C-alpha cells in the first residue's frame, strides 16, 4: 500500500508524479494499491494505468519538515485523531506485506502500519529544515520506518549516520516518451498560441502552485532587469496561485514596471510538455532547498537550457548534468539575469546547451537508469528482508465490530377480538379504498364549490334573464 500525502484536483505536483512513477514500476514486484486522501489528478492517472485506488483521509504532520518543540506531542496526538482508527482498519483489512508513505510530513500511515506490525518504507522527497529540534524528526522517522528511500543526496544528508534504518537513493525519472525535443512545427504552433514572433526569445517559468518558496518574485525582478537592454525577450509564467497575496504582489510588480506587454500569466495548461517547446530558456528560481528539481529535469529532457538557483537537490541536478556554471546562489537575481543574458548573446551556446541537456538528462535520469536503481533496491530487500517479497505473506486482520446493546423486542399491538370487517382487511386493499374515497370527496367538493361560486358566463346569463323578466313586468 502506497500512501500519497495529497491528491490535487487542478494540477499534479512533482511529488505526486514521482509516487505514480514509483507505483507503476513497483507493480513488477508487488500488487500495488494507491491510497489517496481524495479524488484528483493523481487518482485519475493511477486508474488509467490499471493501479487499484482507495480513498482515505488523514492529517499531515508538517512539523516533520520544519520541526519545533511541539513535534513529539503532535506526533503522539495523531493516534487520537478521528482518521487514525480508519487508517488502521484499512491497513488491517487489506493486510499488505509492505506500507510505503510518501513525503516526510505523511507520518500517520507509518504510525498506523507499525502499530499492526507491518513493515514501513518511508520515501523522503524534501530537504528537512535543520534546527535544534531536527533530532525529534530523525527519532520519529527511525522508530516508525524499516527502510528510507531518498530522492537525492541533499534530502538524505540529514539522516546519514544518525538513524539505524537503511537508506537508499532513488533519484527521480519521468515519462521520457512524452518529454523530448519537439519538431519545429510543434514549436511554431505553440509559439503562435502564445503570440510569440520569430524574433522573440521566450524565457519560461513553471510551477504547479505558486508561493514565495517557488521564487516568482525573483523571476520577475530578473525579467524586468533584462527588459531595457533586451527588447526581444518575452516572459511566460505558468502556474496557479497558492498564496494569493504573494501572487497579486507579483502581478503588481509587472504592472508598475512599464513592461506588462512582455509578460504572460497562464494558470494552467493541459500539456506542459508541449509548452516547453515554445521556450528558449527555462528559469527555476527556487528559494528553498528542494529535494530535487523535477521542473528543471523536464526542461532538460525537452532539450532546453536551464538556469537555476543552486538550492538543495536542484543544485545537485544542475551539477550532475554539467550545468553547474548556469546555477547561482539562491536569491542572486542579478546572477540569474547575467546567465540568461550570456546564453542570449551566444546563439551557438544556447542551441548546444539544449542538445547537451537532453542527452545527459536521459542518460542519467532516464527510465532505464531508474529501473536499474530500483532493481538494486529490490535485491537489497531480498537479501535483508526476503519475506517482504514472498507472496501471500500476510492474512487480513479481523476487527471485532463494536457491540450494540440488545434492544427488547417490540411486540405488535393485539387486535380486538371482534374487530370490524374493514379493520381486518389487507393493508393494500384499505389504501385502495382510501384513495377512491378521497377522489370522490374532492370531486363532490368541487361540484359544491361551483354551485356556490358560479362562473362569469353563468352570472351573465342570470343577469340577462332577470332583465327580461323586469321588462315583461313593466309591460
């Protein structure tokens, strides 16, 4: 059973994409069941791929990402949450051989599974914020997991040498069949839809949900700094507002800049892959240490140069693909502008960087590499925990239904010894007679009402007859 922490209805996040990919390739080893807190894009895609889906709500423990002094207490209070018993029952009745919980904040499924003695694999996709309470995060993760899978060295670094659970690295991949450099015809079609001319250079920004950590304000500041000396630049921003006040502030920066006509804000596109083809450069200005950089990887697979902040797993991706020279420290807006300007000044470098990125990203993070790394993890499980992969390992747990106090039987009232004939008739017959009687009474009442209140024509006829009688009397 694989527990997703979210199931968004409008867009699908990078963490959801990674879980769906993991679930699809784990199906070669397990009969996978995806559990989501609600219906959404994730569950739709899962069903289309033939993955069984269950819906079960449960709270998240955000203190696992940014810990504070209340974390141990908040973790213990999850056991008294109304959804905890439901999750325990769901896991117990399904009786999986293994439970995987996705993201560090998704603690409740791990706690529920361990209470039933079921092994837990915790998939970590974030870089945990380190402070004086980080030890509490490590203790909880270590106690409620049997294995940890991290998507990058940056995400795994906080655990190394500080927990007893084994740690495996499984960097992300993506559907490389849909992500590739598109033909010139597709590119021109997408650019026409964005009202881009041949001489325009499109600088793109993409985020499923926009909030301060995604660096849209830094992207806009970079773009505005380029506008005076780069009249050919156009900027396309794709993503929905998660923090509406922040998003409105970014829009205001564009309005007051005097370059509003050079910006396009698009909340959602059905096919992000084809939009990459319209771009000349992709900028990923993440302000926090990312577990990885899925947007950057997708851009590279589509043959686009990527300029980014060197934050966490995103910086790790830039270096591993030979793009370290295009990464600048987080928050360095002028550094971003200089890297973009350098690529625009050298068309040959711009084109060669795109070709290099597609080939390198596919070699290092393609599906074949992902499958090989997953096979290595499975071999480790076979060696250390062979019973995890044995079929029919676990029988469903039986839960006793809560006992309901027995109610004394209600005896029907006794019929009179000499009941009238009408009262002893069958129920259906009685209701039939009632309907007929009511209908007759309604008709009879209607006739009486017509006699009491004659219509207009009748009143006119009576007046005519009365006038005729008066004329005869006068004669």
